[in-house]
C-alpha cells in the first residue's frame, strides 16, 4: 500500500524551493535510492535563478517524515551578484552584501526521538517510554531514535517534551549567539521541522535574570512561567525582506513571524540595546498552529549583545542603513530609483525575482482547485487531496496516477481550501504569488494591517501582509471543527497565481506536515506542452509510459 509508511531505508533528495528540473537526476523525488546504491545528483542552476534562502531534505514517499525528523535536512543558499539595471531586477545580495550586513543562518528542527521498551513480539517496535504526563523519557544507557509513525500525529510534538533546535543545538544559557548593538544582521531562517509551528519573537532579558553560568533546560510545562519571570514583555521589531527565499516587494516590519513547516524568512534584525535577549517561540492561537492545541511559549535560544551603537527606532534605523548602502553599492543608472523606493516604505521593487501575475495573464488558461481532507469515517484514516472545492473529488496519493496536467509557458490561478483542519500546501519547481486569503466571513485577511479574527481572540498574525508575496509553501487554514458554531464552515479560501516556466516533467504537491504526505496527502502533477494537456486517464497512461523509461533508482510505484 503506497500510503502506509514504508521503505524506511530508501531515500532521495529534494531541493526545496529551487527552480530546477524535476526529472532525471535533478530534483526528482520519484526516485528511491536504496541501500548499497550509489547515485549522483546534478542540479543545473539557471543563470536567472533567484538568489535566496532555500533548503534540502529527503523526500522518499512513505518515510519522508521519519527521515526529516531524524535530521536529514539542511540550508541551501543561492547567492547573487547581479545588480539591478534600468530594464532588469537584481539580487538583494548586491544591496546588502555580507561585508556590510553580516548574515546568520538558522535551521530550526524538531528531532522527535524516543526511547522504547522491549517489544512483545520479534520484529515489532516496543512501546515508547513515557512518564505519567505522557512525555518521552530515556533511561540511562538508552539510545533514542525516530523509528515509527507512532512518534507523529496530533499532539505528539508538545507531548514529547522535546525541544526545537537551532543549527542542531537545543537551548543552553552558556552557549548564546553573539551580536553587537546597532549592527544590522540578515537572519536566514528555515523551518526544517515536521510537526510544530514556530512564532518567532525577541525579548530583552530582565535585569538580574539568566546570568551567565546558570544552567537550565526546562520541562515544557515549566517554560511559560520561566519566560514570564525572565524575559521582558516588549518584543523587539524586525524587518522581513524575503519569504521562502524570494525577495519581497517591500520590507515589512513585524514583532512576530509565523513559520509553518517548510517556511523560510529572511529578516533584517538589529538589537537596540546591549545585554541579553531571549529568542522565543511564542504562544499562537490554536487555529494557526499545526497541532491545533494551546501550546505555550518555548525558549529557543539567547543572544548576547555587546555594546555598540544605540538604536532609537528600529524601522527608521534599518531604512537609513539601506539607503546609505544603495548610495554606495548601486550602479549610477539605477541608484536614484532604488533610493527613492527605499525612502517610500522600504520598497525593494528593483530586487523582486518575478513580475506580478496579472489577471490578463491567467485569462483563458483554465484554473486549478485544490482541497485537503482527512477522512475519519472508516476504520482507517485517509489523508486526501481533491481537485475541486469540496470533498467529492478527494483521493489518497497513487504513485501511478497523474492528478493534474499543467501547460508549459502558461500562467494559471489556483484556489485552495482545507475541509478538515489546516495544512501547509507545498508545490515543487514553480513558486506562486498570493492574490487573496479570504476568511470564512468573506474578509480578505492578506492585506497589510488586516486582522484575522475569525477564530476569535487571540487573533492570528500569520496572514496579514502576504498579499502579493511569492512563496512555495503556504498554510491553508480551516478552523478547528469542535470550536465552531452551527452553520459556520471555518474554511478559508486562498487564491494564488503561478507560471509553469522552462521545465516539463512530473513532480508533486503535498501537505508539508510530512507524516500527512507519507500517508496520502499528495498529488502527482506534470507540466506538459500546452497541446498535450489531456484528461486524467490519458495522464495516467502517460505517467506509466514515463515510469517504464525511468529506472535510475526505482520509482515509488514499482516498490
């Protein structure tokens, strides 16, 4: 059965967010590289590829969650040296070189390891060792691992008592990050975890608290009280400049950025005072997080900030620095344009990698609809995706079926919904631009300054400001059914536009809660020449013909 976790020792590699071929020995996630097999990947990065923050991880259907949660992931950065010209946009790297704006790469992971009691039958896994509160425990001499899908599922991450790691390390007060007051840094942040939402904030450590030399690793249930006693209540603002590796049309000030699994944000961060700062994964509304639970805040790390230049207003300080860099680094024929844009709302118009997808561009090209659904009515839970905005068309993943054929060289509009809880949508190869995110009451909550209050207080901050932003992964929200009044659907409707450029071939879209993907919440899509777009039955026949020609490492459908 393709949607029962399997093939734990086979693997492959996905370059998440890269604009490269999905076929052959490039970003081909339909291969299985099995034990004792050697395989060489080759990625031809096109000359017009956007610079930015991407990442790589294993993507072997049936064991993706298990392997990524074991740590098989890492940062992947495309650096650019193309300045803007009067006729072409450039790379953000040319405005903020590392010589002026040093960078910090943070890979945030959730390694949900467990220790197990002896199994009752040979060949089976023993039960997870847990304390009376359900938190995972390991006895002296135990070696933890990620071995079974009982380690995933609703509530397992907060219940496990494990900690989100930064670059492979969990919080240690004696191993803080180092920074200097007034020095702007570019934080390249990657959510490489599987099953927890991260809401990133910075707070000053209160005077006299958390002094160097104090060692503490808190139980999850004690963290909220510790943070309240240790960290200030005024968050430090910072400026988002890129989402999922793609430079935004303008810098957006925020006090909290929401990372769903697969998300990336580049931010310009500056600490206004010397001292210690808490790096916090803050509490978030139940409707806005993967687990759908009231998950308290977590202390991810500390930053020790050495004395430097005082900062009165973070936004104006960053803006003034960017203007000065533009006056220094930009070519004479674009300097005035870049400076004027920066002075008007920190616009980054000369550095965006893709032009907007207009209504005229998608007109007449057909549309796509997508619905996520979990069917809990039968003896076995089914994780499904459909091609309409209801549950009539939903199906679990079938590796021998092409679910969508998409026309090369065209742009289309997509409409997304989820009809049972929320799921992060991810599609390979070509990113998408967000047109609107409409709440169950019909209000677009994607505009800057919008308030997403359909789920009640506390309001969800993750959607406002996303209108017009390019991404490759996006939370498709559906309010938790148990909390809804009668007659209220709780379903959000998301409209996207995307172009199918340069590459033909088969790849996938899926939920980036990776145990959902492993259990069927995925589709095969194929970009084909426009005159080859056909119905689903012809698509399946074409897929099987393609599979017969492609035996490099073994397609999932033949395992």
